[in-house]
């Protein structure tokens, strides 16, 4: 396992990515991921990057690790545009055989992701609700079912859908700051977390913690999140990137096929359940979110947010 520290240092360095070329996208790569003793596939420019409006992706082909940074201020809310960019970016990485792992983090201070964009669920048409919810489903299906190693470097608060995004990764590292919180707090907004949110949560923290947390709409401060197993580690903010690189190197030291088959075995039943009931889930969302009582609750919440800003 001597290669792991070397790989960790290489990944950590890739966070800076000096001299990387910025590309709009890349297609399917035909090459195998380079081993720890092999040179990068492109010796003069081993880093590839592309930036959309809301997401920046940087891939270091020498380590096989990509960094996906959310850059949609003020709070990286999961709007339809954000979700579309996220799914396209993740699919490009999934189809690039030079990429074996992805670290997700935020470029916005103090927030990882605030979760689903409330404006996408308030005062819109049923067609829009269907399009939006299908995009939320697609984000989870792609991330939870990814063959790559996925590490969430949570460098800020992460409620609701932002928590789901982190939960869908293989490993979660959170900044050790009691002001940062994470959890599925939908109940506070009068919204019920769908079954696949619940299933993902239960698989991480267990039934009792999930049941209590979901009913109360709890947001857990970082130390409590660690105690419940909602996150795997807490680190100082300045050590987050280094720790994420070390964890990624540890996971990538294993044979890909064994890890991927094990991951599929553990997650397949949960994924299959949504796939089998996807259209029903969309209709349930439309029916629920269209209720006047829910719309009123969302309008009140948005008004509260406006007052806080002012």
C-alpha cells in the first residue's frame, strides 16, 4: 500500500491545478486509468477542466481524480439549471475512463449546498414541477449509482437536498465548525422527504436516528453529525482538501472492479426502487407540491428569507 501516500500527495496538489487548460467538455476516453508508476496520459497538460455557470470541474489525469466545485452563489441552491449542469458534468466524468474518483466541494464560503431551490417549487406549472423533480431524481440516480469513488468535502452547511447530495457519496468529510450543520430538514418547511431520501438516510445513520431526525426536520451541528455517523470525519478547514485527497487515495488503492461490484451490491435495491416507481414518484411530488397549503408554506418561507436578507 506504499503507493497510497504518493497518490494522496498528487491529488492534494491537483487542487491548485497550475497551468491547466480550460475546456468546454471532453468526450469518452478510450484509455485505462494510469497506474501509480505510469506517467500522465498527456505529459504536457495532465489537467483538464471545464466550467459551466454553476459548476467547475477539474480533472487531474495523472491521479485519475476530479474536483467538482459548486459555484452558484449565494447558497449553491439546487435549481433546475444547477441540477442539469451537475448531471451533465458527472456523466462526462463517468464516461471518461481516465477518471476514477470525484471530490465534491463548494467554492462559496460557509455553504456546501442549501438544498432544493424553493423558487422552482412555488407558483410554477405542473409541467415545470415534473421537469424539476425528474432532474432531482437524475442527480441522485447518477451520484448514488456512480462507479467512481465519490467523496464529499463538506466545507459549509448542507441542509435538505444538499445533505442528500453528501449522503449519496461514498465518504463524507466535514469542516469542524459548530456553526455548520447538515440534515434532512424538509419537515420544517411542511414538506415530506420522499422515500429515496429516507432510504439513503437510513442506510447511513440507521432507522431510529433517521426516524427521529426526519420527523423533527433536524439540522445537526458538525460534532453531532459525526456522532450520529451522518459524516465520517471532521477536520479543520485548512486540512479539508488534504484529508479528502488522502481518503480518495485509500479508496483508489483497491481494485476498481471489486469496489464497484460491492458498491452496486449494497446500493442496487435502493436504486431499483426509485427506477421502478419513478413516474409515480413524480406524480406524487406534483400532487403534493401543488396543494395550496404547501404553496402557502413555501411563500411564507421565501418571505422570511427576504426579511433575513434585508
